[in-house]
């Protein structure tokens, strides 16, 4: 029996969920693992090695959901930046309003194939056990999530009413 090499399912699911969310007038959010190679995002908005990106048409320009990566331009703190997320780094796509969507599990074999494809190397018998992550990226990622989350309104005193005659 011949073994058929299938294309990865993740890009097709991401595209399908994106369209489904838009058809239902929901805001699609993309969760991305920022620690993987090839991820280009504004690291100051990352929290616990992840970043959540609004990929609604009103929030991004030139969105491309390809078989190997998701890329687009968006504004962060008023600065236009290009965002690139290899498909293997996409952790979830869901609606902001009700969290409808899907999460993806990390596929080590798919990651290994993608690294070999990008590097142009040949597959070896041994599996990738560890990879090097730039210390500068980790320093930005490991900061407190409270720095990234929008601040809540300041504490106010007890409400009071004043009678005016």
C-alpha cells in the first residue's frame, strides 16, 4: 500500500474559521506562539510566550492566510508593522465576542519539516530535541502580563448623590 503525504490541515482550518467568524459578524482573533522561529510580531505586546492578534478586516491590511504562514500589516501604538506568523506558530483562531473557534495542538513533526524546509537541509534520522531561542526575545516575553493587558478604571470613592432644590 502506498503512503500518501497529505498537506497540513491547519491552514485550511484557519481560513475556514476566519471566513465563518466574519460571516457571523464576529471579530476573529489569532493566538500565536512567539517563541518559534520565523515569528515577527511586536514583542512588547506578548505575554507568557504568546500574543493575541485582531485579524478583522478593519484591523489589518493585506491579510494573507497561506499554507505556510499568516501575514499582514497592522498598527501597534500608532506604528504600522508587518506581522508574520508561520502556520505552525498559530495556536488558535477564535471570536473575541464569545470565544467560538478552535485551538491547535503543537505538532513537533510538522515543525521539524517546516524548519528543514526553511533551512533547506535534509531530514536526518534523529528528531529535533532543542532549539535556540534568542535571549533578547525571551526577556521581552517573560514580563508580567499586567503590563500588556488594558488597564482597568481607577478606584473611585463611594458613589454619592446631592439633592438640588
